């Protein structure tokens, strides 16, 4: 890294990982605990995590848009196992000793706290908008200060007299479910969700209270307007009213004044709770703060996570890779450390549980590989490819070849069997050796192979045990005996892709023989790409318009959806330009709107633009690219261009298999679409193979009552009955169509669709019984609605 920044470090006498560089008025430093200020939080590991949390704090401050609060532009770059923090220079930081400029917050995460009235006013504005409760902190000398933000958030007065905020690592409360991790905090999206829920409850209760008040006033007015009656009648009426009032039970939905007051009260959180700071608030206040945080965690575990699992299982939320899974979790306020708890809530052998398991394994492998790269870089950088290849072989290598004992080499490995080449070499090289000597060498070779095999087995078992221990420690999830066979749960290629994506590793594009013990060599390690984390420009209004457009599209309001998505597209163009993920998503959803509206030509153009942008910005193998290929196939099929549609469906299936393997319902959906396109082109033999494969995989992944499986049974069964009837297999066609008819009747009962299905079944029965030799007439063309996906989904 020192050679890449083209300059010497500012502190050359310190250790290498503590170097600080300055280039183009930008500070570069490693995310390590150079001065020991994070010793109580976890040292270098804590510094690595807190650097990412600082970016989250910067994003929150930027969204508040408070002119008095200034922050330092920060970017994080992960490269070759090391995390580099690039920051703009704080004005005045290079002008001698600036210790007196630190006027607010903790000094280097100690109990020495400073306070300034001017900073406190600005910090109070920030805390109110972030719903952070002002709390009292006792200084090391016994002085008590009221802090509006976390005590370790620094306030520095720059040379330009502006108020700068640093160390923005804890703008949300600590997570009490993971008290052993001092850097674990709740996500801001969770707090925002709770605030929105509280606001909706308050609005409902306020309307309810206003309605009760109006009803009470109306009754009083009616009583006054009643004509005067005799004293006896009035007394009798009063007695009856009092009796009815005493006997009539109170409405359960009617809130009391105490309930209204309780719900209207806004919730504020104490971010210094569960920390080492000496809090000076009353015990009752601290207990209430603890209850507020506990309610947030309970809502996360009991409501948000089960609801997310339900959406994933029903395919209302489409997630097929590590990127979309992380994004979906974070949007709902779920930290990725809850993957273990989420996996425990899933049913056994469900594709959602397998997806969670793959993500946990990929993250553990990422941390292990980062540690290996960091240790290798500190010794000899030229050995880095060999070290990485060795670790990849430990993860993805197979124990099936018991005679492979060669070490990792830098030469290019191919998919050809090397033991076979070795046998050919022996054949010509040992012509003059005695037979007895050859036998002795063979026995020695077998002993060597057995020893190597046992040592490799021990290494493999050691890797599995280590992985099991790390998953239990990081995610509180115990791998079962069945799950210890990792690659029976998910594919190797999808895990390899996720690992490369998380570490920036680039490997050679070739067919890897995962059945060998060493599928990777040092020559397969091509390069490393830096993974950059920063705060991209964001338009809140554009995001709102896009969300409303997607919701309108899902309920069939095409005109409203088109207006919202068009407006969001124009805003994204102005704010971020044409080449970004949001613009690609807008074009894709607009294409869906136009497709449902019947304008297939415009739908094709919009999807084509979305595909071009997605390929260039996100890559050829991104999940959004795969979905756009699927939508383009649907559009081309509706335009009677089945050959082009088949190409898009095949490309989508290839990407789905690469991203998620065969253990995801989206892969079976793409197989179904390929089979139907082949049927349209008259290739019935191949069509039957694809359709049977799609149906088999769907039955393996989903329960018998899953709506997606029932749709697959109807779509694949009908298509199979058509193709098999054209091939002369009337018995198989009758079996599949009978299953289709029974499924449709159970779902929708007697209807026009069921009648057509019954008619086609009777036709097949008649042909199978009476004239199997005759060729059936042209089968009815399957409607486009049988192709998947039937409705627009959110693209992550």
C-alpha cells in the first residue's frame, strides 16, 4: 500500500500498520487500534468494525441536513485483507498542537469528558431528530455533564470556526442481545420503523379520542334540546340511564386518557446505556431506558424477523444472492449477526434456511481469508496467491481422490486428470527395473497415499470443526449433523462467488474441477479489486416516488405507477446521472408497467435500457441482471419472438444457477420458462426434460401447500401434457393433466379455467384409449399468464 500512495508515511518510526499517509490533502490510515484507545472494546477487531459504523453515522448526519453540524468526508477501502480509511483533512489539524480544539465529548474513549454550550445546542438538535434522549454522564473528576449525543462523539472546533463532528459510531443504542460484543448496535432502520409504528398508533388514538369527544358533545347537545318532561318521567329516565350505564360494559377499543397520554409520548433512546461510561441519571430513568431498548429488540425478534422469513418463503421478497439478502435485512433494520436466530426460525430443509446458512459460511470464510491475507502481507507479499489458493482448496477441495498428494503449484491447472498422465509417464520410464523392485515401490507409494489421505482428512475435519465453532460464536447457531455436509445444502460455485464478492478476489475464468483435492492453484489468483464504502448521493423524494410506484404496480394501478416511476426516473437522472442501480430498477419497473398495459414495444425498449445499465454498473452476473433477462424473455414471447425469448430465459437460468445454485425456487422458474419456449419451437423432447427437472426441484424445495409449488404444478403439468401428447406418450400426458385438473379444482373450484382443463383431460383420455396411433390436433397454445413471474416483484 505504501508504494501505491506514492509517498512516505507521516510517522515512519511507528509499526507498518500504524502508518498514516497524506496524499492530495487526504489522510490515509489503516483501520487498526494504533494508540490502544479501543483496547477495552476489542482492539484491532473493534477498530475494523467501528470504521464501518462511522460511515453509517455520517449518512445519518447528512440526511438531517443541519447547517451548523459539519462532518469530515470519509471513504473506506477494503483491499487485500486490510481496511484503509481515507478522510479529508480537518481545517487547522496540521497547525501545531490542536488539543484545545477538542471541546465536546470523550477524549479517546476514556471517562475524561468535555463539554461546550455552543456544541451542546447543535448536538441537541441532532439528538431530537434522531430520537436520542439527553442523559447525564459523570466525568473522571466527578463533574456531571448533560450529553445530547453519545459521549464518545467528539465535537471539534476547526480553524474555520465551524463545528465538526467526529467518531460517529454509536447513533443507535447498544444491542442487549449481544452484550458480549461491545461494538454491536441496533440499526437505524429499526429505530425508524418503531418511530413510524408509534406515530401510526398515536394518530389512530388521537382520531379515536376526538371521535369520542364529538360523540359526547353531540349527546349533551341532544339532551339539552329534548322537550321538558315531567319530574317523574325525568327521574325514571335518570334511573334507567344510570342502571344502563352501570350494566353496559365499556367498549374494549375505547382508550382511556392514560392510554392516550402514554402512546402520544414519543420514545427517545439512551445510546450510552450498556457502555463503560458513568451514567448519572436516576435509576428509574435508566430502567425506563433499558425497557425501551428491550422493547425494540423484542419487536425485532418477534415481529420483523418472522415477517421477513415469511416474505422470503412466499417469494413476495425476491432474494437470490448475498447482496440482495444483506440489502433486504438492512432495509428492515436487521443486523446480519441475527442470521443464526433467523435460521433457527426457519423450517428444516427450506431454501430460506439454506440461504441463511450459505451467508453465514461465506462471512466466516471472508474473515478467515482476510486474516490469512493480512498475515501473509506482513511477511512476504509474493506468497499471497499461494496462501489464498491453499485456503480455497481447504474450503472447496474434495476428498474423493485419495491419490492426489501434490502441493499447490503456480502452474496453470486444467480439468484433465493428472494421475492418468503420471501413469503414462511411468509406463515408458521403468522398462528396465526388476518386477520385485516395482512391487516394493508400489507398496511404499500406497502407504504414502494412505498417510496423506489420513492427514488430509484430519485437515478437512479440522476446518469443519473450526467453521462450526466460528458460526456458533458469531451467530449463536449450532450446525446440525446434516448441515456439516455443507455442499449438500448449497452449491460450491455460489459460495465461491459470494466469497470473491466480499473480499474483492478475482480468479481465472475457467471450469474448476471441484471433485479434485486442489481445484485451485496460485496461477488462478488473478487480482484484487478494492471494495469501496462511501455515502452516495441520495434523493429521498425519488426513493419515495419509486416505492409508491412499485406499490401501485403490485395492486394493478398502472397509470399511477407509471407517473410515480417516471418522476422517480427523472429525479435519479438529475441527482446521480444515468448510470446507477436506481435508474436500472426504474427502467425495469416501467417496462413491467408497459408490459401489463399491452405496449410490448415500449416495454422491450425500457427493459433493454435497464439491461444495458445493469450490465455496465452492476455486472453481468448480478441478480438484477438475471431478473431483467427473465422479463425480457416474457416480453419477447408476447411479441412472438420465441427464439430471442429462449436466449434470455437460458441466460437468466445460467445466472440464477451461478448466483444461488439449484436450491432456490427462481432456478426452477427459469427452467419452466425454458421448457415452454422449447415447446413453442417444437423441440418437445428437450422441453420435457426441462419441465420435469423444474417440477422435481420445486417439489424438493417447497412444501405441498406452497402457492408457488401449486403454480408450478399447473404450469409444468399442462406443458408436459401437451409435449408428451405430441410425442405419443398419452399415458404420461393423462397423468400430468389429471394432476393439473385436481390442483386447479382445489384452488379455484368449478370455473371456466377448470372446465377447459377438464375438456383437455377428456381429449387426452379419449386419444389414449381409442386411438393412440392417431396424431392429436394442434394443442391449445398455453396462455402467457402461465409463464413466470406472474406479478411484478421488488427487485433487490
